[in-house]
C-alpha cells in the first residue's frame, strides 16, 4: 500500500466519523471479527498487507491521537496532519513493530515525536532576528522557563455555558504556554490518563523524571490559573 492510499484511508475514516459519504474503494466500515481482535493481531495482519486490519487501527486511534496532538500543538489542522502522518509511519514501520509493549504506547510515542518536532520547528522560525521569546534561549533551545500567559478577565458571566467554554480555553492556553518537556507528560497523564510507566516508555524517560516533570507542570498551571479556574 503506498502513502496516498494510507492517507486516503485516514481521511475517509475522519470524514465518515463526521457523517460524510466516501468512495466505496476506501474501507470505512469493518467486520465485527476485526473489531474483536487485539491491537497486536491487527498490526501483525497489517504487516501482511491486510488493509482492513489497518483500517480498524485507524478507527480505534484516529480521534484519540488527533485530540492528543491538538493538545500539544494547539492547532487543529496541524493535529489532523500529524495524526495522518502518525498512521503513515505505523503502516510503513509495521515490519519493525515489537509486541512486547502495548500498541497504544507505540502509537502515542510516534505522535509525541511528531508533535514535539513541530513545536521545535515553530520555535526555530519564531522571532528570528527580532526578539527571543521568554522561555527560549537565543539559540532556539528551551530554557525550561514558563512563558507569560495573558489571561482573560476572570469576572463572572451570567451564562454558565460561556463560562465553562471560556475556562476550557484558558486551561488549553495555559497548557500550551508550558515548555515542551512539561507539556507532553502532563497531557499524557492528566488528559490521556496514561500510567507513569507508560508515559516513561512513550517519552523514553525514567519514571522519576516523568513524575518530577508532571509535578512541576501542575505547579506552573496552579500558579497561572490561580483566581481564575476554581
């Protein structure tokens, strides 16, 4: 299967989930037998060229991976593109997949690497030759400092739905203001609900380092959101 077909499958699955019609040549509905199979079995079948098995993996992980990447990069269109690239890499590296770790850990590791690469690409082009943003050194490396976050006015609003939506935006912006080394572990733990050991595998870090970074990220968020999000 070439790259164009893989990308078409991911796009078709996304459109199908939104209620659009897609061409019959791209599988978007999978037999129950595939739905019942373990991730490892589906990867093994994908390795043998089974497009339906690969389609089932897309169905299972399309939305979680897209949402996860969006929380890291804060750009939905980019999140869609990176999620698509994640599945391309899953397919092209299926022959090298090892079943001694969970597939979810494996695919989130790929997505994390792509998301962090995107953040670093942005950093290289941001304020080039003009200003160095707070939290980054002049050579583009992350200094580990937290950037300033301009919060909206926290005064109450009569519409509870509006307040709830505004708070969600504030939290998302606060998370996006964290340096990448704190952002990814926090999202994996508090939003994606991975265990510390899984996060350590995804990020290739010791468990102690993961816990330390998550604790620091939570501390930074509490400081930034104090008086706004109760």
